[in-house]
C-alpha cells in the first residue's frame, strides 16, 4: 500500500474565458437573437436585484430534468433540478478544495421544490489539468430537513434511464463570439453540468433561469 503522504496530488487547473467560449461553440447548436436577449435580460435582472441589496437571494441558473420512457422508468416518473456554481475564469478549482456552502436563498428555493417531490441539487466544480482542462462536479442535495454531503455528480443521481452508448455533444461549430463576455462563465457552467448529466442519462431537460 502506498503511504498517503507519498501520493502526488492531482494537478489542478483553471479555464480562460476563451476556453469557455470555445466549449460553448462546440456544444450550442445555435446562438440567435432571442437567446442573446434572454441572457442580457437575466444579467440586467441580477444587477438590479443586487443594487437593491437582494443579490444573494437570486439562485444560480440551472436545469429541471424529467425521466423519459426509454428504459425502466416512465416519462416524468422522476424529476430533479440542479444548479451549478458559476466557474470563474482564471481561477483554480483544485480537486481537494473546500467545496462551497450553497447560498441561503438557494436552500429556501430547494425546500420549496422538495415539498412538491422534486429533488434539488447544488453542483460544485473541480478542474483537472488536461487538454482541454476537465471539469468534474460534486453535488449536494438541498431542501431536505437532514444534513447531506457532497457526492460525485451525476453518479449520485438515481431514477433515470442510463445511456447505452456514448453520444457526441461537442459536434457543433457555432459562432459564440456574439455572446456577451459577462455571460460566458454562467453559460459555460450551466452547459458543462448539463452535458455531464446527459452523458450518463437519457432525460428531458429544460432550462431554469435564476430564481428569487
């Protein structure tokens, strides 16, 4: 057995804004005017709410996911929602970092989801050095009365039919240069978590904007 102190730490990495934009160009099928207007509206909304002193009550954007019928589960039999943290460019997200405490406002939102039978998760990122850098996610279930711990995401999710073969989500050549730079970290983080989930599971997925 190798002594614990002799095991080399896994190399951490960061992402640049260009890394994020390049990824979005490969995973978004299109970027149209409606999408850009929606992104700008959400940025303005967050700025306005922050000016009023309530910025910490607005949740991260995320995804609501329903099971489909391609397997053991019925369509809509299980539903979850997950909110990834926003990865900031040029910031190290080490595999051994202390994972963040989700903001209080998100706990409140997820408690509401829990009351109607929707499991809710906050996802925190770590980034490993590779070409390109690889993002891993840990998730903690929120809204429950008992204390939960972070677990590997999406492995910790149950109730969804698994993919039987790989699918290439990075197949597009979309012009992502039209996306506002201020929106890139949020859009990247949402898409990276979204694709991490859909790489493992078959599901119907819908976008969730920030909730207050």
